[in-house]
């Protein structure tokens, strides 16, 4: 049965992650953006008032899983203490990767 989507779209995954530690003021959001765009993912990264960084990313299952693993490292100046992840609905209309 053809649903009108390509096999790549059928395997999209979207997650929202909250990264805790020394993750603000160390280039974390720009680092995530570089990783995401290099793997053809969409989404956003934002500093939160409580000191965490929220990362919402969408792409192939493998690309998303790779980025989630990388979040535990972060850029060289970061010190990640925790990464809490929730799967969220795919947004097929989204394009690009924003930093807020």
C-alpha cells in the first residue's frame, strides 16, 4: 500500500532533550546546530532560564540517535551532567535548524 510518503519519511524521529550542566555560554547551541545540519536534521536549540539547554531535533532514526549520544559530550568547554529525552510527534512541515 502506498501512503504517499517515501521510506525516508516513514523513518523520521523527533525528540526533545533537556541538557543539564555547564551548557550555556560555551557554544553548545551552535555546536548542536552544526551537528544537526551536517546530518540533515531540523529543529532548534534554546537556552532555558534555569540554565539548561533544550534541544528539539528531527531526522532519520540513526541521525537522531547519534546526536543524542553526542549531547552527553557537548563541545569542549561544556560539562554535561544529564540529558533527559522525550520522543515528540514528527513535524513534517519543519525546515532548517534554529537557535533561540
